[in-house]
């Protein structure tokens, strides 16, 4: 039954959180407990649990391992169908598998849900030692904290170094952090649609999104999991997602797809009581994406990971970007998306200009903006295939 909530009409109200919880179907997830962790902010977790997935077989020498770092609202389910335990199909399904750009007949592929995530790794919706959700007590975390956990995953799996580490957006930030903080453990890297330091415009967009979540009365300062009415901050996270989605797509695409079209059966100029009730098609599109995220994600995770992105500056406390990027010695493939208005190509060019092992910005041509890394399968696969072929040479 359709139910109105704020300005949205959902087919059934979303849960307070879309986080995976103990007792839910496991799906393809595996789990590691990697021990206590003290974050950069000084908070100590008594134990961190990590949800991860693998594909392929690790060779006897342990040299054929590839690590994929997911983006903000991604998770460990890189490839594979939707089904029990996984509400969506793999987010890079076209890239990973037998005969694909990352060929699982040659490579052992790993992806873990990040610290602060909501799909099985310790995050705000996870339980503390007393069995209560961390909620508002979850600390500020950084990209460096995420990488510290990923290092422990590598240790637990017996992987001394990754033949190739790759990731888009937030994932690319973690690849860069690995290359700087653990240079002997990454033999080659690939980053796509990312930056070495988030700038003021991007931070401003992040702050606007987080303000929308904080302003939702159902956010309850982050302690909404056991709300007596069962309501989570759907309106706030929906508003945040709408803002974010406009940065993920290009203006040209939105104008070409939607223009000033009305949503089917609705007319924004059909006023009643001095107000309009119909939607433009672009409004319906954004409503759809807001609803989708509410059903599979967690508002506190959205806050924690978005804040970690704002804090990301690879050169902080390391002498600046020129010095730190100039010290990266591993081969690095840098890919930009020509219509990306979230992390524009100039930011990838800065990486290329400063990293000795990066030869050029390889461009994905797309109308779809930042989301080109999810949409332009063939182009992305072509660049990734070249990177895996080069990585293969290093282990033969």
C-alpha cells in the first residue's frame, strides 16, 4: 500500500536503517575479527569485525591478489546477483569474473566493506560489546582508519602485497592512502574519478547533505535504531541523496533525459489551494533514488563516510601533496571521467603531475558524469584490463 511520508510516497515505509544486521541472511559475505583499533580521533574499538567477499584462488606464492576498494554507498558485493543477503547485484559485476577485465581464473580478488560501513563491517548500526548499536557514539573516522582495517584484512588472508589495488571515488582515496602509508604492500594502483585532497566546493556539498540529515527530527542525533515509532531519518537522507545525485550525474545528461518534462500523469501547473502538486520528471527521478538508498543504506554510515571524505587530504601532516605524491613509486593508472562535476578531471591531472609513476590521465568519455564509473562498462573495463595485464607481468 502506498504511504505518504513527508514529500515522498513509498510502497511501504522503509526500515529505520537499511543496514545488514546479525541474523540477516549472510549471502556471499565472509567475516573477520581483526582486533582492537584506535582511530585517528582517539577512539578505541574493542574489536572490529569486517565483512568481505573473495573470488578466484590465491596462488601458492600469494602473488596474484587484487584488492577492490568500493565507493561511498558500495560494499563488498562487487560481483554476483542480487538475492538473499544482497539487495542489489554486484556494483562492478561487468568487470570481475572468468574472462572479464579482472579475470578470476588468474586473479584472487578481494573486497571488504569499509570501517563505518553498514553491510557487515563494524559501523554505527553495529552492536557494541553490550549489544547496543553504536549510533551517536560512533566516532569520527578517516580514510587512514579505513586503510588500517584493510591492512589487517590482508594480514589475515596471508597477502603480503597486492598485485593491483583499484577503486573509484572514495575507493580511489583509499588506494592513494595505501600507496603512501603501505608502499611495500601495493605493487600497482589504479584510481578512477577521485582526488588527492577534497576541496572546498566538495566539502560544501558534503556539509549541505549532512545538514539535511541532522535536520530530520527522526535522526535523533544518530540514535534512531530503536525508535518507538520505528521511523528513521528517511526525509533527511532522501534530501542528502538528491543533492549528492545531482553531483553524480552531468547537467547535459539531466537536460537531455528530462528537460522540462512532467512526470507521467502529473502536471506541476495543476494548482490546488494555491500550491502545485504535480512533479517534473527530474523530481520523480530524484525521489526514486532517495527511496532506493533509504531501503539499502544507513543514515549514520552516510554521515560517517561523507565526513571521512571531507577530511581527506593525503598531504596533511606529510609535507603537502607535492611531497607525498612525489614519493609514490609504484605504477599508477589514473582515470578521469570527462563530464565528472564531483571530482573533475583537473584533480586527476594534479595526481598525474605529481606522481612519478603516472603517465597521463586516461579519459572515460561519458554523458553520465561521476557515475560513469558504473555506467561505462566497456571503457572502464578496457583501462582495467590493461592495468591487470601490466600487473601480471610483474608477478611472472
